[in-house]
């Protein structure tokens, strides 16, 4: 590098700068989970290095471009991958294009398929006076966001008797023959918003006044 001073005298000094050149490569991250679940928009984010754009192809499912924000406010641009059929594994092929428009495969990634987790009946007590509002959820430790459930009915098992109810409210009248301090079994039927047929959840609740 040569620099000319105020007097016009050139001053030269050796200079060098190292530039790291990385091999084009790619990977796929699943922000919410490490497997793919049936009946769910699995959020998949493809990541490639050395390419200006990326895309995926799914063997055993479908991919739809999508954008979303997680519970921490992080924004993602990726795909919703839905599993079709009874496949136990799904393979995702990651592709990319360079600045000249040439396509290249960045590898195939195999994922295990699992059924979507079942919800659990929440609560520990049921009142003889006010009854019980049945709520089901996946629990506080669930990695899924944006999941909602609707309880559509169920029954209370009292001894050998089964008292049915509709909606998410267990009426106090269902406990008319039960003494406080006893436990009863409650079974509910629910639907997950956005997918899946009716499923059931159950639990034992302590009867309180």
C-alpha cells in the first residue's frame, strides 16, 4: 500500500488481508420441535450458505411457504410442512440457487413422524355448588404455540353411574349423590382448533363443597 505525504513523497508498506472462503452448505432447523407431527403445521426454516435463495421438497408430505412470529417475538420465514399418509418418516430435500441462477442440492434430511400429542384435563377439584369448567391443554411445558382446544362434552362417572353433559361445563347436579372429599372420574371429548377429529381426555377430581 502506497501513501503520498504532504510533500508528495510516496510511502510504501506491505499490507495483506485474509478473506475466509466457505464451502456452500445448508441445513434445516425446526424452531419448535425435532420431529414432524401429523395433523400439524410443522414450522421448518431452511438455511443455506453460498446461495442467494433456498427451497425445500418434501417426500411424505407437503410444504407451504409461511411466515410467523414465536412467543419471544422472533420472526421466521420458512415453510409449513404437513405430513400426509401413514409414513413413519419424512424426507426433506434442501435446494438452493447461486447468484447465476444455478440450482444445487444441499442434502436430504430425514425426520421421524409422530402423532400430535393428546391434551390433558386440567384441574384437581370439582365443586358440589358450582360444578366444574372443563379445560384441556398440552401443559405449560409444551413446545407448541397457537394451539387451542374446545371441550364439546363428556361424562362424570359416579360409582356405577355415568352422568353425561354437553359443552365444557360440568353441572353441579351431576354430583348430587357424591359426598365432599370423595373423588370422581371425569371424561371429556374435545377438538383441536384447526385440525384433528374428536379426542378424549380424563382425570380424577376431588369433590369439594
